[in-house]
C-alpha cells in the first residue's frame, strides 16, 4: 500500500473521530487539582458570582474603612480574615491563615468552598454533583455557626449568639445573613452577605422608644432582631443615641450614649454593646428637653468623629431610627 492510500485512510479516520465527538454524550471535564481564582466559578455560577462580587466579602481587602483602620494592613492580624486561605485548609475550628496571592479578591469563593487534603480540587456545597466541573461535595459544616466563627468570632459574635434565644431556636448565622433567594429554598442562598453595611438589616435589629415620665424623658433601645450583641464584630462600628429640641431652639444634635466594644489598646473605654434581647434605658433630664424634641439612633462604620467635640451624626453616620417626643 503506497503513501497515498495511507494518507486517505488517515483522513477517513479523522473524519470518523470528528463525527463521534459531535454525536456522543458530553463527558464533563474533571476539575484540575486546586483552583486558582474565584473567576473560575463565574461561568457556571453566574448569579452567585454577581452577588458575591457586590458583597462586602468581595471588598474585604479594598474597603477604604478597613484600609484606614488597619493602617493599610500594617496591622497584619487583619490580613488573616480579609484575605484568607480556605477555611477547610486550616480546619473549621481553627483561625484562618492569610494568603499571599489574589488579596484583591478579599473573602473569595475559594475561602469558603475550596476543599483540601484528599478532596483537593473539589468544592464544599450542599449537593453531591460528580458531573459538575468543580465536583461539589455535600459538607454540612458549610452552613454551621462554627464555620463562620473562624473569622467572625474574633470579637465574640458567635459566642454572643450561643447564649441567645436564636441559638436555642436553631436560627443560625446564614438564616439572617444569607437568606434563601425570594424565600425559596430551591433557589439557593443569597451570597450578598447582608450585614452591617445593610441599613435595612440594622434597622430591623433594634427598636427606639421615648416618652415623658415624671418630668423627664425616658429613652429605650431594645435589641429585638439580632442573635448577637448590637452592634457587633468589627470594633470599628458604633451606634449612638442623640437628641435635640425641635422648633426655634433646635440647634445641633446632643450626644447621649454610645454602643460599642473598644479595641484592646483603647484604655478607659468600656464595652457598651447591647446584648441580644436586652433593653438599655436612658433618662434625659435637661431643662432644654421640656418642649418638643427628637431622639435618634445613628449607626457608624468607623468609630471616630472628624471633630470629637462637635460630632455630626447626619453627615458622618446613618440614621437608624428617629422618635419625636411631644411636650
């Protein structure tokens, strides 16, 4: 058989192979050992990826408030949780370790979902899917409070939850911070990670009340919708109660009380967080409070005022609740 015949047979063989490739059932490509970026998740999990991309988990490294308060991460303790290696690499009951690469991705998909050891190259999920590219493995730990605690118990948030009614009722972290999309379990959980940056969630956490009694104004702030202290986690956050007269004597806001847990190096600052299900009462006894007045609760993502002697809550904080007290 001459070379021309061999060439002809080769062409026929290639044509047959091409036809088989077109008509045979698809075979999923096996995930490579270890993922290198959250962008690899985007094509298959577009909705989840877009939610994560808009979340503060994704912005954990670039958040200007974090940058300022950590001195551009000169405080290296902050790097662990703002650019962590996968939780499953160190273990659910261990503090995460910082990664050296892709820090711009913050708390990324791999931090929560990448598995290690014998399961390296697979991801933690709620379903077993051997036919998917990332070969998810059903891992119950993924939805447990201990999983969140690896980062979010640095300031005792999960410890606070453990002694709350929410814990006893089986209401966990993800029930509030990763609710089902549109309330439908079949649609999976929202990956926008609703938290302290969501003023709607903050407003649902507490109730503000005020009334006159025996010549003074009684003010209450009650923690009604949080399974942990208010505010919690990042010690940079604070909630402040202010008041001012209404009408011609309005003037600037007058400070009454701050809810906050201080940093370790803040001497002389007491922990004033509002525990879960607790109520804090303030008695306002001021001659200027005899007429109509308003009381307001403001929420602040950074603890320091530009001018501590004359704080500007409307310009530097976000209004949570406002209450008017008549004469």
